[in-house]
């Protein structure tokens, strides 16, 4: 039945939805996708479908946290590590302390982001509750999920490559933490794959069982509703493709790193704990051996150090680009964009990296005032710290490889 364009539309319940098909049906019943009637519900419809910004995800504090993680992990600390190698040991110790503190802060920061991303995306994907987590928010969630896993990798490689025993003692712990952090990122990765390359619900007979949820013309009316105002941009198809490619590339690189570096080192330690002959050794011993040989190749280690930077740069561009689109959309609706407001969560996102600077200052001052005392303190801490990697040195005086021992998993020492 035709709807009078002069009638008043009930816009209640249009600011969020469980299932897209139900939301499209509700819009059709309320407005028949008539542009005049849709304009009465412009604010809730555009908010539900695209979103005006989630401060805890893309607020200014969270953005600064992502940038700090990127600059410290892929530029500042690796550069300081290279420069400190030409100076005295105290400089190397300060940089090593900073990298150690940064890795743990960045790893737990990334783990928190993965868990928060799943907690926000899952209800939207599984249609378990009404949400206004729009398409822009979902895009940013996928971007930061991949982005935050890249900065911890260069410090992890440098720490595990270091010759100082006080640094090497925690390499297995760091590899385990990184593997635990990567594990939950599988869900955002798969969700992004489905969003980027899965079937669309828009168009004739594109829904489940060949149903039509929204026709192309109806969707064009919605796009005109939200982006037809002057000065409001929409991400181009090319921009979406570039962002999708680097999201997938960043995630795949992280998964490959975990499979090639972290998991074999962990399995190697498990194999040592349970002795020379065990089922685990028989099943995966050959894979661990091959992975260990790959890890010792110089060009592989150099690639692992520099690739996170080049993969992260397009993701950072994508984050700021989508964030800017959200701000434009909110402004066009007469809504205050909350992404630039500082709050409790914003401050916490930045404060998580304060220990990096604090640790470097502490170690630097202590070594300047009392070098001998600091060395004794570090040695004592190392003696108290569990060192699973020490098993690799039993019966062998060889220098250990960064990934694990030079002793091969399931074979005689080489």
C-alpha cells in the first residue's frame, strides 16, 4: 500500500538492529524507501548503518595509543637498537629495557583490543542483540585488530636475537604471550574476509534463499539520504579495496610469523620438558626443525623487522581516513562527533605505553649512578626468573639461536 509522503514516520527503533533483513523490512514498512519519508529518520538510519564513531575504538586517546604503538615498535626502538650497538653496553641495556617493557605493554594492549573487538563484532554478526555498531565502526575494528599486532614483532625479534643472557632468559615467555595474543585475532580476520569478499545482501535475490532484502534502487535512496548532503564523502571502491588488501596482508603476515617463529619455539620447549621420545616430538619434530632453520636465515630476520612498518602504514592511513568520514557524517547530521573528546578510556589507551619510557629512564639513571649495583641486581633477577631455554644448553656449549636452542627438536644436537 502506498504511503502518503506528507505523513509522519515513526522513527523509533531505527537507530540499531539485530539482523539486516529485519531492519530492511522495518524500513520498507515505515517508509517504502521513499526519500521524503526517509529524510524524517535520517539521523537514526545513518547512525545504525554507518555509525558516528565509537570513542573507545576510534577516539583521540585510542588513536594516539595506536600511533604510539606504531612509532615505538616499528621505528623508534628498532632504530635505537641499531644505534646503541655502536655505543657502550649501558646504552644497549637502556634500549633493551625499553624494548622489553614496550613488548609486554604492546602485547597486552593488542590482546585487549582483540577481546574487545570480538565482544563488539560477535553480537552484530551473530544477531544476538540490537546494536548500532555501524559499518564504519566494523571497518575500523578490523583495521586496528590487524594494526595493533604488527608493532610488537620487531622488538620481539630483536629481544630474542640479543646476546645478553638477561634478555634471552624471557624469550620463550614472550613468544608464548605473542601466540596467545594472536589466537583471538582469527575471529576478526575471518569476519573481515566475509565482509570484504562474502555475498552481499543488497540487490535483487541476494538474500538467503534468493530473497530480496533491499533492491539496488532502495539502497541508492539510503546512500543519498546519508551522503547526499554537500561535503559528505563516502569511501570509494578503490579505497575500500586497498584497505581490504592490507588488512588481509597484515593479518596473514602476523599468522605466518606466529606459525613460523612462535609456535615452533613453544613446541620445542614442550618437547624438552617431556623428554626426547614423546608423541609430540614424533608428530611435529620435523616441522620444528625446518622452522628453526628458516628462523636462522639472515634475510628472513631482516624481512621480519621491516615488513611490519610497510604493512602498518596503509592501515594507519585507513584508520584516519574512515575516522574522518565518520566525523563528516556526524557533522552533516548535526551531531557532535565524540571521537575528539578525552575520557577515562582515552587516557588509559595512552598510559599503557608510559612504562616504556619509565623503564628506560629508570635503568639509565641507575646505571649512571651505580653501574655495578645495577648489574648485580639484573643478575639476581635473572637467577630468580624461570628460564626454560636453559634446557637447550645441557650438554652443549654452543651459542643458542634466537628462536630457541640450536639443539634440534627430536634429533641430535647440531
